[in-house]
């Protein structure tokens, strides 16, 4: 059923006018298409189901064009704006438009360094801000970004029971992103092991919440485009993981 639902959502997503989608929905669609692109590029026979890589590549660019002004919008709350900045950086890794990266880095340091200051000051201690620090570390190599991101990660892990399942979902991608981007380079071995163990333990709760989210979407009228985008992202990652498990070792 899940596979059929994903193909249905993919077909429907291709018919959506992204410019008419609410802004919070764009991130889910962007990351869903990034997963589909990676899947088709690695397993080219999937073009029959999902189209050619170029078509998906252009869809990512289209969505990124709508995200770009949001990343530069100083009137948005810092946390919300940080999410769009990271989305733009993620899009850049597929669509290598330096304008995207320059816009994103300018916005990132506008958020993280108050006017007249040359030091990072965190406007809040949220998953989006942590992802922003990880992305800045990835693109600039500046150690301070990685150190601050690590402090937020272990602070969140220390209070994970107080976050609740919704709080865990908000942090989950950030835990994974931090481990992949910063942790592998900067964390001492004991902390890397701890983070990896925490991810395994928390994955059960994350899977349960995702299942409930998918069920809510299936039972809804499906007019909630933000929920659509989140479910599309979840299912596209799962579809990629299935193909990777089946064929990855043969590539």
C-alpha cells in the first residue's frame, strides 16, 4: 500500500503549481524531490516511473526559486527563516547555482551575527538553527559553527524525554544531519558512539510518529498541502532506502 501511495503522491505532486503552495509546504516537496533525483540517478531504470533526472533537477530548481526570497526575508522570525536558508543550501548541492549559495550564506550570517558584531549569537536554540550551523560548517569549514551545533545537539538529547514525540520529530533530521556532516569529523569516538546509539533508540519513536502522520493524511481530504509535503518527503526517503537495500550492494 505504501508503495502505491508514494507513486500516487508523486504523480499528484508533479501536477502541483509550487508557486501556489503555502510556504511551509515547500521544504517537504523540495526534500522529496531531492530523494527522488538521487534514486533515479543511481538506479536509472526508475526513469520509467519518475521521469528523467533532468526533469526532476528542474523541479528542484523551480522550488528553490520560491524558497530563495523567503531565505532573504528579514521580516520572518529567525527560526523560520533559518529553515528556508538550510533548504536553499540543500538545493544548491543538486542545482549548483552560486546565487543560491551566496544568498543562503549571506542570510545565515545575517541571522547568526547581529549587526555590528563579528561573533555568532544564537537567536534561539531550535532544530532549524542547529541545522543552519551544520550547513555553515559544511560550506565554510568554520569550527565555531560545528562546536555550537554540537552543544545544541547534546543539549536536546539530554532533555529528549521532555520534548515529547512532536519535539523529537522536530529534532530528528537535525540529529541525523549533524552526525553525518559534523559528528564524523569533529566528535571524539565516545560521543560518536553515543550519538549513533541514540539514533537507533529514537528511530522507533520516529517511525511510529511517521506512520501516524501518513495515516492522518490518508484519512484526510488531502487538501492539507503542508502535510502532503511532509508525507511525500517521508515516503520518498523510504522508497530510496528500499531500492538502496535491494540494489545498493550490486552497484
